[in-house]
C-alpha cells in the first residue's frame, strides 16, 4: 500500500463495528473492595456492555448493582461537569 492509499483511507469515515468485531475483555469492578470480575464488550474503542465474569475465581459470576451499572455511571453526562 502506498502512502497515497494510506492517506485516502484515513479520510474515509469509520463504520460502526459489527458484533463479530466486538472485543470481550476480562476486567474487574473498582467500586468497592471485592473487585468482582467483569467482562467488558468493546466496540470501536468504547465499552458498550458490562457483564459478570462467571469464570472469575473469587466472584464466580456475582456482581452487585454498583458494578453491573458501572457503565451507566461512567457514561453519565453529569459525571464530567
């Protein structure tokens, strides 16, 4: 690919990721001490979903409401005022 081709590709708008392109990343909740295991679904570098990690050795699929709604807290428009 030439540098001209790279430049023209950079100008093209990015399309929304399809579900097949979504990446699932194991992580944990930092709201309270237990640090329950979560799986974050990431599409186009944005977290789109959080769900309990059933394979987490400590929480074994349990997440309290604070953890499971952490994405809503993160995306709340009042958070960055």
